[in-house]
């Protein structure tokens, strides 16, 4: 992944000499990126109304590039420099003519659905925070990170569905924060390998999981109880967020429910491992994903 993105960055990054693509080719670029980089996203968009699919691809491509600028370029000051460049490129969607193909396509989406810059900028703030903050002392601090790293996606989706308001945004925040946290608990070992710890220090102390145990990646009864606690309160966020489903247009209800129930399924898989996410990364099999989709479709027909 890293070498492929770095080659793409050399071709389309700051200082590259290229002419802006016409809109149809820019849209094709975003479609290709979405279809080849995120299987769950591709599955979910099968249920989308066709009129929204390209716009979702455009948003995903923006997020994908931002994520890769933060994670695939060596981190630190270089990542911050590139994220600042990406911010400037985004702002051209609002006050100028974008050049990068992702932003050429995204500008049409922004204009069509009148999406403000704030959620796109907040995502960049989270990616910048990733370069500076590697561990979190409190759960509230972790939730503050999710405000920028996860919740903007749900708010953008509400704009795409043309149903954004404060109440729906609050419910979307529950789903998005729940999904982000479920991903953190799924990826405890992967994140630790990259130098990041999202399990709050206050929670580790509460359950008696010492820093020495963390550094040694030890699975202990204290760790199991810690993970049980995190899984339970994350599950509650997702369950509460399901109240959003009947409040969005019917054509996107299944997608919203699929994402939320996908997060719940990951939490269940963590439970099935006995909470030992050091040894096993819980993932959904293709059969489990298909079963989840069928159950969501069946509920929509009741």
C-alpha cells in the first residue's frame, strides 16, 4: 500500500505538474479508489440509491487520501506538511478551482448538497492529531478525538441525504463514535505496533492493567475485564444510534443500519475471542457479512 500511494503522491501531490482532469475522469478516479481500497464501503454502497453512489465515492476518496497522507508518508512533520497542503486543496473547492482529481469531483458534491467546509476540515484536524498524540489519558479525551476523526463522516452523510439537522446529527455521532471505538478495540494490537494506544490510561488503571503488561502485550484477567467494559459502553452507543435509521430517507436506511450493525457484529466477535485481541484480530468473514446484509434487507421489508 505504502509504495503505491507514494507513487500516486509523486504524480498528484504538491509540486507535481499536471492539468486538472475533466469532471468525468475525476469521478472515475474516485470510483476506482473506493472500489479497490475498502471492501466494506463497496459492499455498503451496493444498497445506495444510484443517484448517491458517485457522491459517496467522492467523499470516500477525499478521506482515503487524507488518511494516507497521515499514515503512509512517514508521519511527523512531513505528514503535517502534506495534510496542510490537502487542506489548501480542499479550500479551493469553496473559493477557487481545485486541481487534484479528488477535489475536482468533490467540488460538485459540495455544491450539489451545500456541504460546509467544517466536517472536511475536522477530519484533517484528527489526522494532524494522530501525528502529535499517541496515547489518551481519559475516555473524554478519546471521545474528543472521535468528534473530529469519526463524527464528521456521519454529518457529511446526512448532508448527502438532504436531512441534516441537530437531532439527526447527534444520533449520527453516536453511530460514528461507536464505529470508531469498535475499530480501536478490534485493532489494539495493530495500533500498538504503530505506536498508538487508544485504551484510556484511566481505564487501564481502573482495572489494574499495568503499563508493564501493556508494553509486554500481556493478556490477563484484568485486560479481559477492561475490554469487556470498553465493548459494553461502545455497544450502547451503537444501539442508541440505531434510532437514526427511521429518521433518514428510506433509500439510505439500510446503509445506516448496516454500518451500525457491522460495528455491533465486530464487538460480538471480540467477545467470542474472550477479549484476547492481542492474539486474534476479530474480523467478519464474507459469509458473516452476507448474513448481516440479508438480515438488514429482511428487516427493511417488514
